[in-house]
């Protein structure tokens, strides 16, 4: 019997993206591996529900996200972003022309992103790191497009506040 | 304020946050899952096509192919969930060993005492290295019965953390990447010369990895 490996061709190219998202959502390497494994099992089982191959990445990321949320302590999901303590800046005057300055900045950005509440972190990771479209993010995180926009805007403002000096948003304007 | 980088939050994130690569073991395992599943689907498709041409013959084929694919898929999924059940049993045993004050039957930090103690109690002779120099103190050993295996349990301490190392004879194929954490406990799994090893501890995962390396190096 000829075994076409459509799943391998369509879904597995997004394995790194899946694992990366799991890493940022669980903030733990072995939890991320577990979650990705469970997500793949689920994806294999429900592969038939994938309507269009072009949607494979968003589809897989949605499964990974649900798997990661299933692992969380219940209270984590309900923490409001106002309750998250502000970050202490390592060095607000870090100069990024030097290697050390760059390393400090990277460290600060990582800490700032890690300190974001879950809903803002997943939105910003999907957008900035995974380069998902707003529509994809809305599908993956199961919220309306408007919510994606406002979360992104909030995340960027918050990050800008924590990091100082950086422009809060890129090209877009939000109402 | 000194010069600030001229770029946006988005740039900063892309420059600062690593995109991770899935571990090789996970990728291999995922590929195996994909192949198992596609055989199943191919079977179903052939079944439909055949039914149109020759209903009776097609039906037999579809059923057979579907059954084979289903069985294969169930077997691989079953192996993964079997590992979960095993891990749950291992963590339970680890926790129980700490709760009921029954950590060791042979309390000794001397491998010349611990190793011979296992003779006749388990059907193999476990390596019992002293890993004091690597920061792991041998506390002793006991025998456990876990998920159908008669296992030697070696107990090491790392500071306040207790490590239970369970050993039993097995040449089983592992079901994908071993689970490395369960209910906040860390696990490490490896096989060596037909013995299956599972280390369980509340120590952090990297410490267990260090333990695994130290044990493996000392057993060579």
C-alpha cells in the first residue's frame, strides 16, 4: 500500500513553530515538549477537519495553544494584566551599540515578554515572532479580530513602558 | 538619556526572542505518527474507490486496510499513553517512598553493601556507583514492583532532593521522547544494555540530566 505522507508534508513543517509557541506559553522546555506531543497526537487524529492546507500552521498552533492552556493552573488564565507587577529595568540607559548593551536589551525584552499576562503574551508571540496575520491570531486564540487588535496594542504599550525608549507600535494605528 | 535603539517593539522582540527548534526526538516521533496515520487514511481511500468498482471486493479491502491502519495507530497512541501510565506509577512510587519512611531496605552509602544486597531479589545485577564526587550521595536501595516490573530502586540524595532510580530489564522500544516532567516531578529515562532506567526526583530537570550522565559514565 502506498503511504502518502500528507500529514508530514502539510503539518510537520510547522513543528518548530508549534514547539516555539509551546515554549513561550508554558515557559518550560519539558512542558513544551509534552504539549507539542499531545498536540501532534490530536492533530493526527483530527487531520480530516483541516479544510485548507494553507491554514495548516494556524490550525496546528490553535491545537498547541489549547493543549498548553489545558496544562495551566486555572488561576493563571484569570490573572488580569493589571495585577502583573512592573518589571525592574536592568539598566534603562543601556547602549545598544555594544555587544554587552545588545545582550542586556535582549535580556530585558525576554523578561518583559515573559512577564506579560498570558493573553497578551500569546498574542504578541503569534504576531511578532510567528508573523501570523490578525485573522489567524483571532482564529487561534478564539477571540474577535477587535480583541486581537486591542490586545496587541496593550501588549506593545506595556512592553514599551517596561523597556522605555522603544516605539510602542510598528506600522499600525489602533483605535 | 543615552542613545536608544531606533527600532520598534516588534523588531526588539524578533531580535531578542529565540525561535526554538523542536528537539530531534520529538521530530522523529512526530514523523512516525504521521506515517502511521497516513497508512490508515490511504486504506480508507482505497476502500471508497474500490467500493465503486466492485462493491464486495472493495468492502473487504477497506475493512482490512482500515483495520490494519487503525490497529497501528492505536498501537502507537497506546504506547504514548502507556508511558504516561508508567510515569504516573513511577512518580507515585517515588512519593510513597518519601511518605511512609520506607526509602531504603538496605541503608548504605557503600556500593559494596548495596550491590550484593540485590542478588536474588531482582533478576539482574544493577550498577551501584558511588557518585559522591559528582554531588550525588548514595543512600541505599530497595526492591519495588512497578507496572509489572520487579525493579531495583537506588536512592541518591542531592542536597535536600531525593532521587529514586528505578531499574528493570527491558529491551522495549520507547514510545517517542520520554516524558521529563509529571506533576512538578522531574524524570529522566534511558536504556543501557537491556536495562531500562527511570530516575524520578523533585530536583530540577537539568540536575537529573547531570545525574543521568554521572551514572552512565560511572557504569561504563
